[in-house]
C-alpha cells in the first residue's frame, strides 16, 4: 500500500487532491499529486449519482414514515447497485 501523501512544508496529511494547496498551511502541493480533469469529472459524476440515490432513499423512507409502522418495509432489492 502506498504511504499517504504529506505536505512537503508542514507534513500534514493531504486529504483532498482536488485543491492545489495544503488545507493546513496553504503551501503549494506538487502538481503530480493533483487529480486530473478527467478524474475530477468522474469524481463529480460519482458524487452527483450518490447524492441522487441518497435523496431518493430518504424520500422513500419519508413516504414510509407517512404510511406508519404498518406500511411496507424497504425492499432490499431497492438498495442493490444498478
């Protein structure tokens, strides 16, 4: 396993490679550590998808709460990835 990236200036863990600066000391990070535009686009798409699924699940749970405790249970198949 690769060692975690640490800021060359303050040795803080690099927790987000979307940003060109250390989140602790604001020193510039090496360019090769940063995510590429393709990686950023994929990350954004995955984030949008996860947020959409989360929202749909929360809406479903809210509808079930409105039905009451006798309402239908969440089907485990609804949680499986597409």
